[in-house]
């Protein structure tokens, strides 16, 4: 019996879970490499010039505001030596 209500034993359900997990892990790896740039963007309230896709820029610029408190919180978490969960 699956403890989560969204858990599925069908092949389609398992495939959806694998796709989600794969995308989530790719996003974490990207963040692990680029968190310092993200912090610069949040601290300044301006998007990095290397982000050139117009639709991405427009979407992010609609919500991006300078936020030093958020930047500090992101830095504290991302600067930790290991991104592995505690055992």
C-alpha cells in the first residue's frame, strides 16, 4: 500500500514520478552551480545580462525585486559545504 495519495503503481504513474524527480534533480544541480549568480540578481533586483531569452527575462523581471534578507538566507543555505541531506 502506498502512503501518499498521489502514489501510483501503474507504469504511467511511475513514469510521471521519474520525470518529476529527474527534472527536480536537474534543477538542484543547476542551482548548486549558479547560486551565487542568483544571489547577485536577488540582491540587486536586476537579472544577469547573460539571461538573453526574452520570455524568461520578462517573466523574471515581473517578480524580481531587490531583497537583501532573502539573499542572505539563500547564501547561508547554498554556501554550506555539502548539499547532501543529513543521514
